């Protein structure tokens, strides 16, 4: 039996089941309708084969935790304070694991992505407001990817930054080609990019020869993170920039590409496998993010170079510090892979958000070009007007915009996960809800502080 035949046999009814009457509206069509339930899970096969069928969505999610927007804070943290802020990287990754587990649970339990759930649960003015904020977050995410990819093209090929920004518009055709081949091809591309990023950092770390004892010590909490104002600021930056709002929408959509059984046992198995998938993938993201900070600690802090926040500055310093011409090449290749893979996930998240909130379908080409245009035009304009040094400031600005939007994605996710009328028998356990509630509160507080610090620094400047 083909996966399409299996999908047809177990395709769900879109009427609300009796234990999920907490939504004001019935479900519409499935999330990412072109790929919805398109990947068979080998129902009836071995447990291991069914588990392998669920591997993939987590790696698309993991990309958002290692995109170019995260690099500046990790570079600054490692170059200024050595390995101390590895604890902040670890804490942010643990927070991400919990939130993404809730995403998988919500999607499988309700048959809705987060955008659809907000549309069906809240009054129209509220859902429209959430849609606008989600779109702003996707544009901000795209802005970071545009800048990161353009910097990588400049470092590798000498392409002027403003032209690199324009070139990034053409990645839409690669993405659309992958989607036309099937969702597994999209996942394979992203997984390959993650492997490239990981291998590049392994090579750089072998050249940098960091202190193993100092790395382990850095993963332990340090009082100086709280008592030192600069360390606290960078720790907040790492925490606030790691959990991306678009990832919450993304995960709730792409997990539904699997044609799992719709009975209770099938859903429980799907939740378990999807959670394992995202946890493993975010573990890899933790290793990559930690590697950025470790590289900065070993290459810059240990040699007395102080704060290094600019990606081009970090690239230029690697050759003289590590004594190998391959080091900056590996850095630039990893940055390019990060930008390209992040582009794929931002495209999918944009589709999920627009279709979920508005039930509006437009051509993927048009949708992608609009989103990318909203990122390219201000990026190119500012770089032309103020010079290439403004690229780093744009990266920081994109993270502030994401910080503003994040609570408006996290809070609905946590509230719906605890609502038995919406989740039925799949309501998250009390211990998970308690942790998620604490994380949501912390994220809101940290992001408020980041925004206030940004505003205050702007006035001070």
C-alpha cells in the first residue's frame, strides 16, 4: 500500500471530535495542504521503522536555533567572558525543548497548527492582531537570514554586501523545487545543511583546541552571570534571541506531514515520536550554538582580543589566531549553510501563518517574494545609505523585533496546552505545564528587559 493510499484510508474528519469542543470554529483544511499527511509512517511495521518515519520535522525546527541572528550574541559572549555563558546556551536550549514538545502535542491532539488554533479559539480582532505580529516576526527572521547569507557570500566570493542581499531573493526557486519533489526532500536538504554547519565547527574547534575542563565548567551556573551587568545583558541576549516565534508556528504545521493513525493510541505514539525527534534535533542545535561560543572563547578571549560581535571581524581574525587559512573558510561556509537552511524554514512558517490565520492561499512564489522583498528592500537601502557596518546593527534590530513578538506566540501555546476542552485526553501533564508556565514567564520578562535596554541605549546614543 502506498503512503498516499494509507493517507486516504486514515484521513481525518475535520469536524471537531466530542472531546475538543473548546474551539469556537471547526477545523478547516490541514496545515500545509500540499504536504499534509503526505509522509507515511509505516503503520503495521516495526516500532523502529515507525520512529524513523517521524524523524525530520525536528531538524527544520532546530535550524531556527542556529540561524545567523544568533551568532552575534554567542560571539560576543565567548570573546568577552570565555566559556562562562555556556550555561545560558544550555538553559535556552532546554527551554526550547519544552516549548517544541508542547507544539507537537498541540498539533497532534487538535489537528491544528498554532495559527489555526488561534484563529479557531479567539475572537477575530485578536486573531488578526496575532497574525500581524507573526508576520512581523517572519519578516524580522528573514531580515537576519538575508544579512547572514549576504555576509557569507561576501566572505566566500567577495560579492559586495548590497548585491549579496539582492541575490538572496533567488533562493525561492530552490525552495519551491524541493517542495515539488516532496516534503522528505525539504527535510533532507535542511539536515544536510545542519551537517555542514556541524562539520565546519568541528574543524574550527580542532584548530582552536579549547580547554575541555573550561567547557564543562562553563555549562555550570555562575554567580557572575547575575552580578556582572555585562554578562547578564549578554546572557539575556542569548536567551531572548534563541527561542524564535516562527518556530512555534512551524513545528505545529510540519509535524502534521506525517500520516499517523487518528485513534488515541496512534496519536499518543505520534506525540512520543515527534517529541523525541525535536529533542534530538535541538540537542544538535545546542552543540552548534555552544560551538560558536566555544570558538569565540578559545580564539578571541584566550588571546586577549576582547569583544568580537561583528561576523566579518570574527572571520578576519580567525586566520592569524588559529594559524590556518581554512579556518575562516569553514566559518563562512557554516554561515552560508545557516542562512540557506533558515530560509527554507522561514518560507514554510510564512505559509503556515498566512493560511492558518486567514485561510488565504496565494501562490508560494508570490508569498515568498513578498516576504523576501520586505526584508531585502530595507536591508539593501540601509546598507547603501549607511555602509556595510550597518549590517551588524540590522541583525541586532531583527532580534529586538522577534523579542517583541515572542510572548504573543508562547502564551497562547501554553494556555491552549493546558485547556482540556481543546486538548482532550492529550492535555499536557501538570509537571510539563508548570515548567512551560515558568519558561513563558521568564521569556516575557527577559524579552521586556531586552526591549527596554534597546530603547534606553537608543536614547542614550
